[in-house]
């Protein structure tokens, strides 16, 4: 099976990660069209992929008229749900960067449209394939630490990376474009925490703040997520704070540590260890960060074999807004409390539960 795929959005992530991966998987994928409002960006992608001018579109909606089996959406978050719904309505399968939307209602609309049209809708949750988290999952499945009770992930040393140099602004600072700041930027760690808990999150509470005067998005988010039997604490921030993870179980724990106490993936993996009453053992883990190929392989396999991808529509939809407690928003946060609450609920009660 060779999947004809079109790409909407030709920014840094597309050119640095997706295009090389798709080219390497030429037996599985053929990129037949690209779309970007920037002529420079779409020509850059088109030239690298060897596409004719007729396959380079200024509008993602126009691209949907091309002969495609699937669409890859790598745009800023505020337009992803719109393109996902349009692609699904056109009968195309969809793989979208995370988060799918900046508002739960938009995500629900895209998911419903995909279901109504019988197409797959998947999110690029590439951190699920990070070697340290995969090793932790294997250890949990083997019963090494018993039943998981608490997952703690600290990522207070996130690098504040801008997008492509030709982008007019850093959309991560624009709440309308990104849906939030560092929490939406690093939602990866929320879905990883849920995966390690092994059950869907059903409630959330937290604290958000901005340590930059006038900043309209959160630069720090301390989050607590609950399932029916266990919980996760996920702390995320732009800066130089500490990082690492601990999964505590009824019989022991798994510690994931990075160089100099840093944050993944910005600091190298140092060690993954299991601590039980019998002692401590270090797991043999080979670090990996180029996990977009696994995302693409999982998506292709889901289409070929009629199964759900690891992050499918059901997972994207999961959440319980009515049960989510609003986070404390301190004075001087840099944005009105109501907006910050809406941002967190969008990220925590629906979008974060991917």
C-alpha cells in the first residue's frame, strides 16, 4: 500500500522532520502536493520533493481537490481543526500535529466529521516512542513496579524555540494562534503521563503563571491529572528549571533522569533505573529523538490494517470538562483570569487528553 499524502504547512517542523521521514519511507508514502500561504515555504518544500508547480498550493483547502489518500497538517494550532474537518469531508484520512485545536469545541467538530465520513484522524504524539518512556512502559507491563500509583514528570527547563525564520511572528506567544503557551507547546508530556498511568484522565486541576511582564500566555503550568485509580503531576515551564520523571508503583519506582538534571528532549538522557525492595537496576536504553518515522509508520499501519492509531479520534475526544477544576490564576499573570481558565480547560480537559 502506497499512501498519497498532501502536506498543509511547510514550516520548520515539516522541512526538518516530516519531509526527510516521508522521503525515507517512499515505499509507503508519496507526497503528491503541498500547501502554504508563503510562496517561499511551499516552493522550498516543492523543490525538495520534486513537485510540479501545479502541486503547490497557497490554500490548504484548494489542495484537497488533488488526488490524495491522506493529509498531514503541520500548521499553527488555530487552523488545524478547520483543515482536519475539511479534509475528512473530502474523504481524506488525517494526521495532525498536536494539539488538534485551541478550543475543545473545534476539536470535537473535527473528530465528529472524521467519524461521520469514515476516515482516520490521528495526532502526531511522537513522544510515545521516546526510548525512555517505551522502556518504562515495558517495565510496567512486566510488573516490575506493581500497580502504577503516581506519575511525576518535571519539565521546567523547556527551550523557548521559535518556528521558521520566515514566520512573521512567534505564534506560541499568541493565545489566539497557539491556544496557550508552554502547556500547549509541551502537551507531549500530558499524553505521555496518561499513557504511563494506563487509564484515561478524568479530572484536572493546576496552577498557571507568566513570569514575563505583559506576556499573554502561560510560561509555567503545574498540573494534576486524575484517573479512576491513579494520578499524574506534570510540571512544565520555559526556562532553566529541573526535569525528569518518576513512576511510582505499589512495588517500586522507575526513575528517568537527564544530564545535569535537565529537561527532555533538550538535555541528553542520563539513565533509566528501577528501584524496588530488592535493589536498583539500570535499564539498557538507547536514546532516540527522531520519532516522527514511528508516527508515520503507525499511521500507515492503521490505514493498511483497519485499526486505530495510537492517538486516534477517541483519544483526542476524551475528557470531562464538567469535572475539571479550574486552576488558580494569580494576580499579575499577564492575562485575564477568565482567558487563562479557558486556555487551561481547553488544554487540560480535552486537548491535553490525547
